[in-house]
C-alpha cells in the first residue's frame, strides 16, 4: 500500500454514509461538519447568534477538568491506515492535543451501547497545530466500525478524515445473492489509475448516482498516443455477471470507447498492483472495446469471461470522464 495513506478512501465520509453519532458539546459549530466531503469554507464576515460561524465542529471554552469528544460511525467498516485532523481556519481556537480511539460494534447499536463499547487507542494523545491538516499514521490492522476523536481540552476541528481499506463483510449479504463487488461500501478499492487530473478515481465506486461532473473520475485531455485506465480491487473474489458504466454529467468529455478486463490474482498484495498492471497474460477481456455515449448509463450483460476475478481494469479511449462503475456478481464465500 502507498506510504501516503491519504491516497486511500475516507471511510468516514458522508459520501459513504458515515455519520457523527455523538459529541459531548457543539455549541459553536455542529459536529456533522466534521465529515463533509468537501474542503472547509471560511467567510471572515459571517457571524451567527452564537458568534463566528465556522465550517467545522467547535466546542465552548472549557472551564473545568476534562476534554471534549466526537464519535463517528464509519460509512465502510475497515482497516484504518491514517487519520487527518484538519484544523483549517481554526487559528486561535484549535485544540493543542488530540487522540483517537476505535471500536468494532456490529449491527445497529444505540448511542448508549456505543459509549460502552471496548474502545482501543489507535493514536495516542498527540500535539496538533492550528490551521493545519494534522496527519497521524495508524499501525493497528484490526477492522473497526467507529472512531472517537478526543480534543484536549476544547476547541475546533474543521474535518476528520479516516483513510483506510474497506473490509468485505459476508454477514451483510444473503447467501447466493448478487452484489456490487466494486462498491466501496462493500470493501471494493480503486487502487490505481493512469491519471485523475479533474476527478478522483475513488468516486467511481461511491454509492448512488453522481451529483455533478466533479463527482466522478476524469482525466486530462490526452495529446499523445495511448489511453487512460484504472484498476479496481473487488471487495472479495467473485464471478461477475454484469457491468454498468455511467457517464452521467459528462456531456462533452465522456470517453469515446471503453474496455473492461479482469484478473484473478488473490495472492497479489495491493503494493504490487502496479507490477500486476503490466503483467502480460494476466488480464482477460470481460467487455470488449465498445463505443460509449455521453451522459448515459451503459449496461453490459453479455460478458466474454465468467471465471473468478479479484481485480478489474477499466480502459477508456482515449481519455475523459466516468461517473460510476458497477460490477455485479456472486462473491466467493469461504
């Protein structure tokens, strides 16, 4: 896996249906702002009836012992590689120290049950700087469903990003049922791509339809030979039955054609996928090179291969934007 954990998806993002379950205080700014997908916004002239308006979570000034906290339920349970505590625009009111705990709580627990869970520290109490995206690597490789951000003693945090790998949970799916094996919420990962100048590759496998052109994967205009591509690791090894490729919102910049290939490489670690991308004979065509239409939802059901796969490569010709990629199939349940 990349040493830069920010290349991994944000498991807490509201785009993945993450939520801020609780906070002990949010007098100045609401806890829900912590997991907004976009960058923090600041208007120096905006004031409300409680004071300066901040695009983040901000508690009152603490006048007693203790500290403040917020609990986030991850949109996709998984292994956390690193956390960003972004104090953007909090310059004189940021917390000087933070810590992070995590818990694994199955089902749909009440907040009372969440509070009583077995919380484990994954980032010890550490210094934080104001107006900074403070980064904290995580070495623990357990699967977690919730994180708790503690700030010492009080203050404001603009965003909390929990970067990691989603983990497939077979218990969430009825045996014998078809699922989207690419979906980030099921544990799929967009590992690599040739370019993502305009739109991030992770958008391809996010839930729901795209909301606008930025909510997709889009490459720069190619001025030389070749084509663009991205590799998705399936949530679990499985056999694909149908493919959906959506160019929603891409009206003058959709790819002209696409091809979908599969690879069965269950023993290849994520760190070696770059080498796998160029391995001769490793990839087999699932959907042969096919024309695409702008702003359209394409469905492919007549597939060339039906064997098991662990990875899928989407090739687009020569460049352009794709909103969503859905890869429906049967998971191989062990």
